[in-house]
């Protein structure tokens, strides 16, 4: 019997990387999945974003685990689109118990042509998108009356600002990842009477396409001032975040709320 039997998890940014890892981990422990992703490019992002084909791979991975999955292309910047996708997912799967607001961008580049647009796009996805996701589903969680778990992907950049460079991407990324911690703490207070727990997870660099791409590599080479991890690993794996999120979402963490959990190989302790 799995920890998430008869439960449904909504995951944004689910087409690849951490989002897919969350979907596979929770499905492997019995959850059905509502998987959302943009599946198109944002002009200010200098690396390829996930595609329709990537989302189809997530669907296949969950179905191979004999779990149901509803997948939709939806832009977290668009509240109406997220709400419609959630409504359709509920119609197919019947409920939502876990929310992982994971969709995010890190458009760092050595050739930032429009810093204002980059800053605004980063806030729109990483901060406004988180609020849209939670507000699209919160009435359902409350009305179900069975509690729930909301997990927001922040970053070590949400706990420390080391490596700041003043670019639109860096400003937007650090600001948004700090801001979602504020939302988490506010929501933890708001939703505690409904037994809905809210937490953030804070990865160091993760071996996903958001980090391992030519634009980020060039940016890091030009700006080498960021701290390294305490543990002897350059990048952690997406499954490390999925393991942490699965614990936070489970009954094993039933009294854990309002927590900013680093999964960072010691980055923030250095």
C-alpha cells in the first residue's frame, strides 16, 4: 500500500526536470496526477523550455506505474488557464490532495537584451504563477474538508542572495524565490484551520535543463562568485527534491507546516 493511495497531486512545470520527478515519485506511491506545463517558449528565456513531447513523456512515465494522469498545457501566468485546467483535472480524477507549485524559470544570460522584460517575466512565472496555482485549487481543498499539503519550489536563492549580479534575471529570480517564502508563511497561517499544510523546498543547483544549458553555463563562467555546496557534489538530482516533497506531502509530516526546507547539500550553511 502506497503513502498516496486514492490521492491526487497537482504539479506545475510537470513536463520535465523536477516536475516530472515529483509526478513519478508520487505516482510510484499510489497518487494520480494532474500535470500542467506551458509547453512553449517565453521569448526572454535563453534556453529551450519544455515541449508537448516532454509532457507526453511524463504522461507515459506515470501510466507505466499504473496510475491515472490528466495532463494539460497551461501557462501559470494566466489564472483563467490554470483554473480551467484544474477544473478539467478535477472532472477526470475527482479530487486534489497535494499541490506542488513547481513551475519556474531562471533566464540568466551574459547577453540580456531587455532586463526589464526578463525581470517581469521571471516574477510572473516564479511568483505570480505560484499564487495563481494555489488560488485555482484552494476552494477545492477547503471544501473537501480532509486537509492537504501545498509545497512550493523556492531555491537556495530564496534563503540567501549570494552571487547577485544586478541583472534582470538575477534580480527577478532572487526576489521571486524570497517572495514565495512569504506567501508560504502567510498561507500556512491562513490554511491551518483547514488542516492544509504549506511549505517551501529550497534546492541548490539541480541537474535539470533549467540549470544545465549553454546560457547558464556561460553566465556562471562570467560570474563565478557563487558559493559551492558543503557536500562534495556540484549538482543534486531532481529525485532528491521529489523525495523531500513526498515526505512533506505525506502523513509522516502531518504536523510540519510553515517550514522552509533546504535540500541543498549544505549550500545555505556555508
